[in-house]
């Protein structure tokens, strides 16, 4: 896997005068790619771009900064300003396209190098309108080209000595927690971020999504399983949710995690694009 990935990256950079700029969100995929390329070019400091916005969890930004210090990345913290894009704010089913369009255009404004993303093979089997924005911006995906999926990335992260990062749960941007058609606002994104961080303080290492669905809050647990959470812990979470979202208790639900459950008509869109 490593040899093939290295070959793919070398081919992508053939005749390129500059090292790539890697778009690093703070998740396992893009961080692992950046670390791998850092180790390929030990004598050089690679370029990394990380977008900050109300939709990016604070812990993701802190994680990027930590790795940037550890591996001496040339870190560019950028504000992509998608939160002021009315197309993004409207939160259509393809909201991710407008987010990534803003991201890649901003990166292109600060560098002449090619752009790498951490997209992996599994992403091709999901509804990912952001990949269309990447195609328009000529962004390269080394993991996809090397036929590397999420499981393989976790193995690679472990092999690279990245410790707990190899077990880091997937965590799409906070806007993905808002039901399709409900406007994306900084205030709502902040509440979601605060709620998720609050729950992780109550239940360390919890893998959760706090979804805002039709003026109600669905707190979805992947780990631990929702039926293993005690009544006292749930009551504590409810107290905090009422305070953060200013909603009544009957608007708060505990559910098992369901991937993509904030998307409306997702399957219809996917079928129409086949």
C-alpha cells in the first residue's frame, strides 16, 4: 500500500515545480495523507491549508495545529467565507458543493501549487457533491488513485505512528447535522458544536451527532450504544441541551446513530444521478 501510494504521489507531482498544498480538515484521512507526504519529503516543509469557519469543530482545528507543530508544516489557516454564500446558507442537498467550491478557490488564491485532498475510495460510494467541486478545481485525490479506503487509511495511520488518530471517528462538518432546507447560521452551528463538546465531557470518547431536525434535537450515539446510557447521564445531557438550544424537553430525543439522517431526499438525488 505504501509503495503504491508513494508511486501515485510521485506521478501526480511529475514535472511540478512545487510540492502540493494539502487541504487538511482535521479528520483522519487528510491528516494521514499530510503526514505520509511529510515523511516522503523529510527535508522540506510541506504546505497545508486548513479552513476555519463556524462549521468546523474547534477540536479539529486544534488537532491540525498540533500536527503542524509536530511535522513542521507550512500551515495556512484560511477563512473560506462560505457562511456568507447564500447558496450554502440555504442548505440545499448539494450544500457541500458550495462549501468545497469556496474552499478550493480560497486555496488557489494563496498558492500556485496543485491541491491534494484526503478523499478515499469509500467516498465514491456515497453522495459527495464536494467531489464535483474538487473536479472543477482540478484537485487530486491520492488515496482514491491508489485505491485506498477508510480501513486502509486507519492501518496506514497506525503504521505511521499516529497513535489514537487511527481510531478517530469520522466527523463531517457541523453543517451536516442540520436538516436539509433549514438555513445554516453561525449561531446554530455554534450551538451544535457546544452541545457535542459538552456530551464528550460527560461521556469521554463518545462518537455522537447532534442533529437539528425540524426544530427538534436528535442526539445520536454511535458509541456508546444509546441503550447503555444511564437515566442520570441522559438527564444531565438534557439539562445542558435545554440551556444551549432553549428548547423544551419533549423536543430532545436520544437515538442510535444513523448516517446521513439530516439529508432529505438523499436517495432520490442519488438515483437521479445514476
